[in-house]
C-alpha cells in the first residue's frame, strides 16, 4: 500500500510539473530578456546602413518602386536585396501597399531577400537625399531600394552577409518579410 501511495504521489507531482511547464507561456527571449533581440536588430540595422552606402558608392542601387519593378522584370538574378521602406503616413497608401505586395511576391518567387524598413528620413540621410527639397528637383522615391550585384565583380561585404543571415533566420521562424526600424542619425 505504501509503494502505491508513493507512486501516486510521484505521478501527481509529475502531472503538476507538466501542467506548470505547459502553462508557462514565456518564450526563451522573454526569459533571457529582449535585450539580445534589440541588440541583434541594432546590428542588422547598422549592417543595412553600411550596405546601402557601399552599394551606392559602387553604383549597385536601384531606387524607386517603378524603377525597381522594371529592373526585376529584366534582370532579377542581379538583385541581392529588396528594401521596402514606409513610415506611418504611408500605411494608408493603398497603391503603395499593392505595389509592395506584388514586389514581395516577385522577390519570394525569385529567392530575393526582402526587408521592410521604417525610417525613410534616415534612408534619405544615408543616400544623400535633400529632404527639404530646396532645389526644384523632385526627391527620389525611397519606398523601394534594390541592391544589385555588379556584373563584373560580385558585391561581397560582411554587411550583406549579415543581412542575408538575418533574412534566412527570419524565414526559419516563418517571418518571410522581416522588419527593421532605422533610427535617425
């Protein structure tokens, strides 16, 4: 009788532990702290900034929704990254969201990494755009930016590798279009 009570007690204790751990809904990131996630996002944001500046210097950027769509239609194999940028005021722009949906679908079909980015002002700073439009020139459409490989020598830098790794890790977590927030510098 004593062994059956002991076995019952162990069984109930195990059930309590299983119940405790299944009700415990915190993720590992929540247990460890989101500091590591924030640090990772900051690192990837810095890598993106570095990549965009480097690609612009090497004439490997295509800027603008229509310009990007034209390039991807003609030479999708040259594209290594598609950056879709919005700010709060762009959320209600239905036409832009439709363009983004089509671009995302095309990128997924052609194995092109995609990043959604908020912080168009920071992109303008990085790419040397005049945000005040003091000249009578229209500013470039920074909602879509493609990073391309030059035909002669492929673009190889640690920043591109970091972003590719981040996109791959995001896809493994079923986040097909990861989002980053660029901070004004």
